[in-house]
C-alpha cells in the first residue's frame, strides 16, 4: 500500500530521520531491543508528545521551547477571578525541559494565578483615585463599571481594590484560534456608561522566546485611560528566591521598598538571602530614558535567565517577591480617545545554560598546575599532604641467582597480583 504524501510528511515529523540507523546498528536480539528502547525514549522526548501540566491549558511548542497557555473557555481554568484577564495567560514555559515560571497545581482558582498574568488598572486598597478604572467614579454603588480584560463588574460600597472579587454583571466575550506554535485572542465588551473596548492578543512561541502582541481599541463614546502590566511569576526550576538571583535594568535608578535581604548594586538588585515573607519594591522609570524598556532576571546557580522587553516606554516596575517566586511587573499607560487604538508587544527571551556536572565542579577546585601532576600527587596535594611526595612504585619480586623465580610469600601475593585501584577525580586519599 502506497502512503500518501501528507502521511509521509506527518510521519517525518514524529519519526527521527536517524531512527533506522539505530535499529540497523549492531546485530542480534539484544541490539534490536536496545535500539527500540532508545527509539521509544526519543519519541517520548519529542515535543509532539509534550504533556500539559495543567488540565485547563493548551500546549504550544517550537522545537525545544514548550509553553502552556490557559484555555479561557475552559470551565475549570487555572484562574477564574475578576482581577486578571484570561487573555494570553501563559502558565508554563520550559526550555530544554527546564521550567522558568511558577505554576503550582494546588492553588486557589479565585485569588491565585501563575505564569504570565496580565491585568489592567491595578488598584491597591485606598490607593490613588487616578488608578481606578475609567468610569468607576461615575457609577453608583450597585451599578456597573468597566474592567478591561474582564467585563462589567458591580461596584461595591468600599473603593475597588485588587482584593475584591466583584460580581460580574456582563462578562467580556473571548474567542481563541489555536495553532501548534501560537494563539490569537479576541475579546469584546459592550461596556457601560459609554466605556467599551475591544482587546486582541497574538501569542507566538519562538525557539527560545514567547511574545505577545497586544492591541486595545476604545469602542465607547468616552475617553479611556488604563494602566497595563504583566504579573511575571518567575521561578527557575526548584530554586527559591535568594542567593544567586539578580534583577538588572538598563538605566540608573534608586529602588524603594527593599529589605535587608536585598541590596542594590549599581543597576542591579541582588538577593543575598532567602525572603522571609514577601517584599514590595518599586523601581522608577526615568522620564528622559530613550533606550529599550527591558529588565533581566538571572540566576548564577542554575545558569538560567530571562529578559523581559516591552515596546512602549514604562511608568515603573513593581517588584513583588516571595520565597517561591519573584515578579518584576513593568507598567505602561495607555490613553485612547473614542475610536482610537494602540498596540504594544511584550517579549520574553529565555536562556538555560546547563550547569557543570559534579565531577567538573570537583575538578575545578584543583589548581591548574596540579592537574599536570601524577594522579597520586595531585590528590595528595588536595588532601593537604606534601606535594613533593611521589606515588609508590610496584617493584618486581627479586629473582634468585640460580635463575629460577620463587613464588612470593603469601602476604605479598595479593599486592602484586591485583590491579591497583584508581583514585577518582575529586576523591581525597585517606
């Protein structure tokens, strides 16, 4: 039976081209079983077989980059509160199998979020009035106001803040089109009191990056002003936030809100100790800075880093960190007249350098001059013994004058016949 071209192309995507070489290598049943085992492991490691960590997410891949995105239409999606928008919510980002985002399975679906969570109009309790959503002050208690990214919420007696889970009067309608390496979100909200919007997000996965192209249009009758940020829940694999983490910016600043466990060193914030509970720090954005709006978080212990880039100038960067994650949140401000729209792009570039193995770490502690010495001398020096001591040589058993070699005594046979044990690199001589 002849395969169709489409079937052959689909088969090439799943079967590595070197699989027949694995199966043909060697001969016999043992070689065939070994080849099939390696072949099966290669299939499981392929991005085609990447499994989702969360049941409510979609897996997007591009080579070694695997990303999980929350499905906004799922009835049990990861976050079902009214603070963050379900649009373009990335839950997990893995490069070469190494995780960059904080996304615990056990969580509160109303209050907790993970990964890259976007929000419009963040309001702290009793915060500035200008930070409230557009049209909030015009609404009476019990009436609706427009929350971009969510829909129309009911106004409560107390001033709106991030800790309120307001009742949703009219949720925004969101549609998504998925591909293997991206997704396109379109959200529309008719609003209330003349405040309405249309929000779009184009998410794409690169070989080592994730980018989201946002677009907001004012479809209402009144001017619309909003402040947008992404709550970046970063956590490099299983490393808590502490020694080794450093957050850097491309401009001079004076951070506020740091604790004794953190210290500013030039354009970087160093985390010298584990965070006891949490921190809330602020890095202002220079008004006269015309360079790229970026920040870089890296870890010297894991060799992992991420660079966050925003295409628009910033307002500030809020830093919220706990022992389990660190969230640098770059803010931007958008003001739109009726019928006007604005677009911006947020890009995340990941890098994962494999740390050296334990054997290489142990070898790196030995000075380079000692590495050229004989094995016994090298490790004798590492253990504190004299450097000029030479390793003992095995001397042959003396032969008598008659030319006939007599067997050695019983207590010497073992030392002459057995092979000397090799000292492993990094092992100390007792």
